[in-house]
């Protein structure tokens, strides 16, 4: 019973589409009609409103942290179920006909909740890659790849979960990867 409740609780929190809600409430626009059509923070930033973009980022991180930290302290053996379900909630939100975001901010929330060091490593790789390339997508892909590589060299424990997360993020960025290869990807301004 705990397994199903944790999975449902995590999925429902993860599925709250903050990018969609904030742009609808404050800009009276549908974020799905702007830029890439994605509901995540990067597209909200590209939509021209940095305050709403950063608010989306913080809320998308928080919606993963809440269930994962709760489960970490109350049902520690289910932490990876909570993490995966919160992440899948963002990717496939029931409220938007299962068409969600790419999951990067939500994954950052998961990383910080599981192990602060993982979040820091992801953040450092993301920032370094971004300042070199100005591509949010490339930064996200390399950031998510850095975690299983780090775990492999340090301990190897639970590496399968982090490989799965990397594969999912790689998959959600498949169109970005095509554009990066063809040198057609849009650079992101975050400041």
C-alpha cells in the first residue's frame, strides 16, 4: 500500500505544470504556444519573462524535493520510486494530456534531495557548459551524464537509477540534439 501511495503522491506533485500555470495567470498566455512549446523554465525564459522563468525553475525544483525528502525520511526504501514518479509526473502530467516538460529542473530537485553533492556536481557541470556554449540543452544533457559517471568512479551504488534518468533526459532532448548537430539550436539568455 505504501508503494502505491508514495508513487501516486510523488507523481501528482511532480505533474503540477508551474510553467503553464504561471504564464496563464500572469501573462494571460499559453506557454505551449510560445517558443518550443515546452512548459519548462527554459521556454518560459525564452518567452521573455525572466521573473516567471526563474519562478518556474524554483517551483519545478521544489515540486520534486517535497515528495522525495518526505519519502527519504519516512519510507527510505522507496526513495527511487518517489524520485522516478515525481520526474515522470513532470514529463507526463495528467493535467495537460500527458504532455509536459523535459524534466531538468525536476531532476535537479531530485538530486539535491537524494544527495546534496549530486546536485552540486550537476550544477557545476551545467554552469561550466552553459558559460562555454550558451546552450541550456547541452548543459542539461552533460549535467545529467555527470552523475552516473561520478557514481561509477566513486561507489557504483544505485547507478542504474541515474543511468535511467540520464536516458530519459537524453530522450526528452532528442529534438535539441538534432538541432545541436545541425547547428540550429537556440542559445539561451539567463541573465
